[in-house]
C-alpha cells in the first residue's frame, strides 16, 4: 500500500513546474552581464593591440563628433547597456518618435527592422530586442536618426547621419559605436564635422530631450561693461529637439522642461564642433602696442572669433591690441598677442594667445595656448599662462602704474606699466578690481575685473547650466 501511494504522488508531481524565483532570475541576469562585461574588456584589449598595427585595404567609417570608428566586432561581443535608473531618462525613452520624418510610418518601421538586424554590427547585445526610433529628421544637407535598443531595465543608444534622403542602409554605415560605453542621459547631444580648406566646420548639430521640453536658441549675445551678457531667445521647438545644419552652430541653446531650465550653454552641449573661420588670414596690426607677431595675431583673431561663435556672442571685428614677450617669471617667457572684440553695448571680449602651448593646467578641458576675459575698450585684464599666477594689464597709454584689489577693496598687488601695458604677479582668482595711475600719480581709471575667478571656458559669458 505504501508503495502504491508513493507512485501515485510521484505521477501527480511530474507535470508540476515550480514558479521561477525572481531573486534567482536577477542573480542569473547579473552573472550574465558580468560575463559579458568581462568578454568586452578582453576584446577591447585585443582591439587596442590590433589598432597599433597598420591597416590596409579598408576605409574607416565616417563618424560623428565623440564617436570613433570601430573594427568589425568579434562574434558574441557587445557594449554593456546602461541601467535605466532615472525618471527623466525613462521620460526620454517613452517619448514618441520626433522629427519631420516621424509621420512616415513605413520608414520608421524599416529603420527599426534594419537596426535590429544590425545589432551585432553596432556592438549591441542581442538580448536588447526592442528597437525604438527616438528621432528621424531631415535637415538641410543631412538626414539623422537616433535609435535606442531596450529590454525591461536597460538601454543602449545609437545615432547615425547621412546626406539628405539617405537610405537606412546608408544611415547604418554612418552609425558609429563609442570608444567607451556611454550612460543614458535625459539630454543627448552630438554633431558632425566636415573638412573644409584644411580645417573643419560643423554641418550637423543635434540636441534631443524628453518630449514637451521647450528648446530655444540665441545668437545675439552682447557682452556688457560689467561682464554680463544680454541676449534674446527664439523658440526652436516645443517638442524637445533641435537639429541644425551647416552654418547654424554658432549659437547658445536653452532647454526648459517642466518650467525649469535643464540646460543652457553652447550649441551641441559644447562639443567643440564649431570651427567657422580659417586660421592664418592676415589681420591689421595698425595701432597695436608693442612688437606684434603678425602670424600669432592672426591665429589669436581666429581663436577669438571661434570663442564668440561658441558662446553665441556678437561683436565688432577683432582688433589687435598688443604684442610682445611675457616676462621671465611666466613659464617659458613666450611671445604673446592680445586681441579684443567689443559689442555695441560697450563690453569687450579679450583673448591672449601665446606662441607655444604652456604647461598643463588644472582645468585641462580648456585650450592650453590662449586665455580669455571680459573688459572694456579702455582696459583689459587677462590671466597669463603657467602655474605662477599673474595677469596682463592693458590700459590707456598714459598709465604707468596699476593696483589690483580683492573683493574687500584691499590692494593685493601692484606693478609698473609701459605705454599702459604690464604684467603683474598675483592670484587672478582674487582680483576683482583694478586701478590705474599716470606718471604724476593721478588716478586715471578704475574698473571691475569680472569672471577671473570662474572656469576659463566660461569667462566670456554666462555659465553653462546642466540641471537634470
């Protein structure tokens, strides 16, 4: 009897399958992702070795700013997807397809189908089986798509661009894979540069935020005498995206979501995609003080124009103010040139450029061979290069002495000027005001020295806002 009961219970238990343990499923997923990351690390090391060897018979993939060409991936390798852990990221991914091609349902379906099929080519985990087009847009001279690959909790972004009207296959051929996996963020920036006359110019700049964000642009910023900036804003889109073609990157963008400014800064997120003028164009040095190196002055004018465009600022044609060699206490005592451009409101942007790159600075993200500041037509105070702190002062020609004051009105440094020009050793971050005097000791002028205490990349205008 006991044996019969045991056999009957065994037969009843055969079709019973226990419910999956959610915790165990999570552990399995974590182990798999760790194994995949380990495999990717190994492949990355092999790729680094392979890239050190000469390549023959293959052309590199055209890429977007911040995207590197990738060799064909080894079988079974991919970049780790990002954990979707921010509500704002989820808001972006839940947004409908945007752009002037969003209504072409057949095209959107074809993009999704072909990008899903190309996951291995794009180093995308095949487990990310949902493909969604976030943006499909034709701009003058360009077609751009932004695609996200998803599962329940992770995602991976890819974007591609081609000529206007490009096929999906052409877009895939121009879709790069980042050198390193990129985290998912609620605001996506990228751009494309094209070679022009030995340099590069931005012919595509893209910004994408959650649907419903207001996007504005401004290209008329005017520096004020106190160093602040006044500008007007034009609405670009109420749908949370902006796509600019060639010649439209010299502006400042502002994204406002749910009533709060989430981003305000250079177009394209400050990716450095703006190089609108050719260096080396001759410039006039008439009226400049000192001994001006014409080639260096031309390069300084080019850099200043680029900075103005980068910040969406307007101003008069840059003028060469001074040229000469900086004092021996400045590292390398380089030859330098100072140029300036003044707005119609009376504020000026000044740029000091040296003949050679100076030693690395703490804010290594800024250019190592020029320094910027705001001032007036009559007075400019600009930081000099090197670890030894100091400023170059260029004031009225009758000035022979300068005093530098801190925020409490105390004189913290002073120095002599020749024809109104001189360098003074001081910590620039502590300088808030300057006073200059003539040969008889008479007071000539005083001005504030705004923004010498901020990051060098923000000294010509408003600070960049990133408030996600």
